[in-house]
C-alpha cells in the first residue's frame, strides 16, 4: 500500500512539472486581467487644459492704435451728449433763406442726381449765364452773368463772401469756379439780380449761394 501511494505522488509531481505550473498553484485562483475599459473620473484628476485669459494677456496695440481707440470712444460720447443737449438756435441767415429764396432756385436735387461736376455746372441749365471752359493754361471755368464782362458774380459760402484764386488772376478778373469748394454742398441757390446783396454780396447782378451740410460737431 505504501508503495502504491509513493508511485501516485511521483506521478502527480511529474504531471505538474510537464504542464509548466508549480505544484502549489493548483489551489490558487486564476489571475483575472485588468479591465481596460474602466472610465476614470475626470474630476478626480488635475485638469491640464487651461484656457488663457484674454484680459490677462499683454496689450499688443501700439500707442497710436490705443490713442485711436480712445478718440473713437470720446467721439461716441460727444455725439451722445450733443444729441441730448443740442437746442434749436435762431439763425439770421436761415431766416433770410426761408423767406426770400424760392425752392425753384435750389439746385440741391440736381446735385443728388449727379448732374454737376464742379460749381460752374450750377449755371449750365440757366440760359441767362454764359459758362466758358477755358482749354488754355491756366485751365479754368468762368461764368458771366447775362454775358456782362468783368467780375459781376457773388460767391457766397453761407454768409461768407469768398473770392478764391489758385493761380495768377487773368486780365478779365473772372473767378475760376473750379476753385470754389463744393464737396459739402447741400443746398445751392443761383440768385439773379440784387437779392444777393441781402446775404452779404458786393455785386448786384447775380449770386451763387451755397449752403454746405453741417458737420456732426458743428
């Protein structure tokens, strides 16, 4: 009996060696692999994604750009205050324009339709004015009221009388209408006769009266 027991023990030891597992590993539970699908709680770890605070970064604007932003802000503030505080004021010039100038004399509608290229064109639809484009040096545009010689045309910018000359005056003494500013013209009145003297003109034959648009800060 003892001999049979010894043969069984030897056989059991040989069988364990061939299978590659130690003899004492038979009684141990098998090794369970780690679950790779385990979800890790993101709140328990330190967040490595940090969004840079735009207010905390250094200002990349130059000094000139910064001054421009400050100017725009002051301009918006000025417009807001001026709109709330602006009051209607009495204007002697506007009163005269309202009572003495007929709407039919106003060329403003034709300006909006781009019929004019320079102040000399304000007269081209009126047969009472002789408009001449000079094609010799100096190239200029002159207007002679009713064909009369000499400087007989008043040029009024609102209530200011102007006589512009960007070149040497010619012997005829006529004003070059190309020198008259017209970029801001809103209302343009071609006034015949002596009515222009009421607005400050020196001549009593004809008057060109322009009323520019008022700037925002006027």
